[in-house]
C-alpha cells in the first residue's frame, strides 16, 4: 500500500511542531539550572564553620571503659534459694505430661502422665503455643473413677477453667 504525499499545509504544521519542541526543552533546562543554584545557596547557608561548631559534651553518667564491679562475676549471678521445697518447685517446674484431648463442653482435659506422679491439690502450669496458665487440681479421674493420685503411664482426666490444646505441656509446681 502506497503512502500519500503530504499536502503543503500539513508539512507546515509538522514543521511548526518540530520548531516548538526544542524551545520547550530549553525552557525546562533553564529552570533546572536555576533550581540547582538555589539548592547550592541553601547548602552554603546551612553549613557551619569550624569556629561555629561546639564540642560535644559526654552524657551524664557515661563511663569510658569496662564496667567495674566490687563483687566477682560468680557472686552477682542469682543462685537457687535454699528454702522450702515448694518454693524450689515453683522456680523450677518439672514436666510431668501433656494434653491428649480437650473436651470443650465439659471443660475437661485428658492428660497422659509421662514422668512422676500427680495428686489432688497439686498446682500445675499448663503451657503451649497459645496456652499459658496455672491451675490447682481439684479432681482426678481414671477410667471415670475419682482417684487421689495418678502415676506415670496413666491417662487421667482433670477439670480446667480455661481451654487447652492437644500437646500442651503440663508442669508440676508443687508436691
């Protein structure tokens, strides 16, 4: 398909457009050069001479060098209290089992005791990804029979005040 030759008026219009474009670019360029001069003058005004700068003062209470202590390092660390066994048990809970299943309607949990034993009246810490609370055991049930004590290897049911999830850990706090 052959292209038609442009009419003389179309040639003049395209020539005018071509002339206008470079002029617009030059105007933009002039504005940019002016903007650079302003920013440079701003920078000069904002800078301080060496005579204007003030020396930084150290902060109050700041010490140079390592911290010196009167007591040796081993004495500063807390040690296990040598008091009542219940206090020690609260500080160092012992994992005794985990949750096998939780019954939401009756708010009871089925617990598999892995190590040690558990009694009615013991305080336990139940800890998992979204669970973290303390509970005192008021009732233990083995095979739907109320018992006072359960040993390792048994699966027991306990009534809880909050929701627990499978595989949450059960930690014994007191004997």
